[in-house]
């Protein structure tokens, strides 16, 4: 039996970045085009596709691309028989028997969506072989879906004007996906869905998992730093963030880099997502964790305003961007906690920590136990 999904609103987190993509996609759908959302795993393509389908307010047919698919999985096939037997004994000496055997045609999801004007969400469509998807070409362009020849039904379905299709796909270098055929791509409007920005990821953690914002910030910054340093960039970090947040929330594990359960959870989730050897990945994660932990402590007041070194000197090789801003703020404020630095300079935890580390490395700030202080200018390296 073919199941029709009804729109299930709620659960979709919208931020300005997500909204921009959704608005564009909806515009194209409303103009009668089908849309293709393309991007790495876990960037939110399926969630966005279902959200767009909700907005179209039509029943939804969902198909998942599969290498084993045949054309009949998309359009339908003959299934079972109807048998009709008529015995005519009107004249007692004559018995006439008519026996008719008919195959039944069962629509599959694409055919039903085309016929009834539903919204088709074809998730990861390039996992199906390209030739199987060829039936879509005439449905999208000529608005006719061709069915196999038959004597007892129409061989074409005229596509309902409200029919729309939303496709999603992973990049072609992914394992298990096929090349997308040019003719199909030419009939779609493709939107590249990038890794959600940090604000979006934080918002999704806060709204979906229910953790507080500062914990969401720490998790997102931590996963981002780990991925950047281990080149684990094939998939988005969002799923890892959601997993860490959900486990911490469900088991009351503090989102604190010094807490052993938090460290273990992050390790279990992140190590398998990089191709770096385990000892190297472990060293990177602990280094990032230690950086976050030390910087968690409030900074001490500074004695006096110190002349501001130039940005070039402060930022060294350019790897750390907010060094001079952090330094200026510390000198002017006479001391600040990490959260205050982030808030005041509108930077994230990782950027603040990296800037502080750079200042310590250059001898402009010094660490004394858990505290960090400004070194008087005369004593600077
Ligand atoms: N805007 C959003 N609102 C709420 N949750 C989201 C949003 N975007 C992504 N998510 C969540 O992030 C996770 C990954 O999203 P999703 O499955 O849509 O990604 P995808 O790009 O389709 O991944 P894949 O290519 O692996 O199928 C899911 O748990 C999803 O609920």
C-alpha cells in the first residue's frame, strides 16, 4: 500500500541563513519548478525538503534513492490478477462460459504524486541508478508520465498542475552515489546547501535538544575546531553536535571540557569521523579541550593601560584573527571573563581562546596558574 504523508509542522529551526535558502527554494517551487538541494551529509537538506513540502500544503510522497531501484519502483507495476467468470445457461441446452483474466496495475509513489498533484520528496535521488530516474524527464518537462504499454489503461498520466518534486543529493564523490544525469539536472533548479553556520547550529541544539545557549556554543565550537584541525570535512558537524548535546542532556553530563564523561562522549562521537590515526585525533581533541578549560576561568584585572602593539605584530602569521581586539578590550576593561570577551567583541569561544593563546605565546599575556594577566610593556618579549 502506498502511504501518503501529511505535513507535520514544527521542529524546523529557522535562522536568517536557513530562511534565505528556504525563501529561494519556495519561490522556485511556487513558480512551477522542481528544486534540487545538494550538499554534504548532515547539512539539513532532508529537513529543509520536508519543511518546504509542508509549506506547499499538499500531501507528501517520500522516496529514498536506492541502487536496487527499478523503474517500476518509481512508477508502479502489474500486481495480481482480477478474474471474471460468466456462465451463461440461458438456453438450457447451451452453456456459454466467459473467463477473463486481467492484470491489476498498482501506481507507485511517483505516479500517484503526478496523478494527484502531491509533493514528491525524492531523498538522495542519486543513490538510484541514473537510467531509473529517466522516467522523471518527461514528467518534469512535458508534464506526461509514461507507463508501460497496456490494453486496459492509459499509457500516460497527465501530470497534475500542483505536482512538485524536491530532490536532495550528496556530492558525487560520496561512496554509493551515482553521477547525476545532465538532462535531469537541466530540468531542476539546484541550490547548494552548505554546512549550517555556527548560529544556526547553536539554535538547532537549543531548540531541538533544549540545552542552554552557552553549552550549545561550547559544543559547536569544539566540534568545529576538531573538524578543522583533523580535516574531517566530508560531512557537516551538525549531527555530531546533536549527538553530544542529546547525550549530555539526557544523562546530566556537564558540558565542561574538564569533565571526564564529557571528554569520553566527545571522543566516542568525533574520533570515528576523521581519517586521522586515533592517537593523533586524541591529541588534537585533548588539546582543544584543555584550551577551552583554561580559558573558562575569569581573567584578572590589569594594572594599567599598555600601549597597543600593531595588529601585524599581534596576529603573527595571520592564523589568529581577533588578537588585537581582544588585547585592546582587556587593557580597556581592566579584566574580563571569557564570556564577556565573546559578548563584547561578538566572537565565539574558539576565536577568543585562540586570540588569548596567541597573546600568551607572544609574551603579551602571561599565565599564572589558572589566571591570565597582561605583561607590563617593559617586560614583554
Ligand atoms: N533547520 C533545521 N531545523 C531543525 N533540525 C535540523 C535543521 N537542519 C538540520 N536539522 C537536524 O540535523 C540533522 C541532519 O539533518 P538532515 O538529515 O536533514 O541532513 P541531510 O543533509 O539530509 O543529511 P544526509 O545527506 O546525511 O541525509 C537532523 O537530525 C535534523 O533534524
